[in-house]
């Protein structure tokens, strides 16, 4: 990874930070994307501790806002003459329905549209840097989910887990369509299930859900470092240099749900997403 520049969203905690540390130790230069400045400075210190000679910087943006994603993309393009790896990792689960300033449901806006838009903004730079890679963090939570194209904003019957599982299905469909559109450019696109990880994920919620999740993390969760392993594998391993459109778990190819393999849905989601961020 020496000489490679990696952009990582959600990089100031959890598996994003663990992946940043591992890639820095392999010689990569890093653009860490976060929202909180205190966590950003702490993350930068951890990365530098893991690799004292690393070239790394933190860029701040609220990825719930379309204007902020556009500003971040422009900042990255102005700062980095090449981008070798884009890791779309930032995400959250919201038990209660909230709407952004753009009128978008929070889960869909953060977990899918931010992936979609930032990748679109950086797409030409990635192609100019080829061979390059786009990695998106999905989840086994997509299993059993189905997109309602008449209600992508979940205005009817909102449930936090339903919103989250649909967003993770969207991540896989996005990856499939992105891989198709990038064919022949030298840029690959893959996604992954990181496992159930003991991170800050879900801590933004309160009540029984928060307590149950906290207990489960203590009992059954992977470490952040273990959870980041498949991200690092897809970002750096020569074995997957030519692999695209795949879904991985434990650094091995896996088969997503039938809904996640529907190329018609992937194309439809792409077109609708493009209109929503226009």
C-alpha cells in the first residue's frame, strides 16, 4: 500500500478507525472522514501511533447532508491528485424516524445516499488513478429485506431495524450496479459484511434497544480489529485486485440474498438515487 491514498468515511471510531490503523501500518496514506473534531484528533493520534511515518489528515463533514457530501468531495478532489481506495463505511441505525434538511430519512440518507453521492463525485479521480478500488460496508442485516421503491423514504410504518436492513440491501445493490458501470475502467467495486462488532454502532439510541445491544456486544461481538479485517483485505490484498461486484464475509466471497442479486432493482435504485441527490 506504499504510495496509495485511501479515503475512509466513518474513520474516527469503530471498524473504520481499525481499518485506517491497519492500512497505515501497510504504508498507505489516509484521508479520514469524520464529523466530530475531538474524535477526529484522537483518531489521527491513534493512526500515527500505529504508523509514525504515515501521511494522514482528517476531513470533517456531516454526511447526512447532501451539500456537505458535495463540499467534502470537492475538498478531497482539491487535496489529493490521486485516490486509490475509497472505503464507504460511515453508517448508523436510528430507532426513531428523523428527516434531514433535504427531506430524506436519516438511515437512507447516511447509509446509502452518502455512499452513492461521494462515490459519484470521486469516480473520475478513481478511474484516473486506476487500478483503484471502492469498498462499501454492507451487512448480513440485508437478509430478508426488500426495497419499497414507492417508499424509499420510509414514510409508512417506520421501524429502525427495517430502515437499517433496507439500507444494507441498498449497499449491495449499489455495489452491483457500480461494478457494472465501472467495467473496463480499472476500478473495482466490492462490499462486505464485517460481522457483529463491539463498536459505537447503535449507541446513538436509548432505551431497551440500547441496553440489549450493549449486552450483546459484551457477550458475542467481534473486536473492532477483527471486524475491519475484510475491509483491509478488499482494500489491499492482491488476490482480489481483479474481483468486482462481490459480497464478502470473513475475507471470502459470500452469496447475498436473492433480493440483493436483482440487477433490475440495482439499476432502478441507481436511477432513483441520482434523482434524489441531483
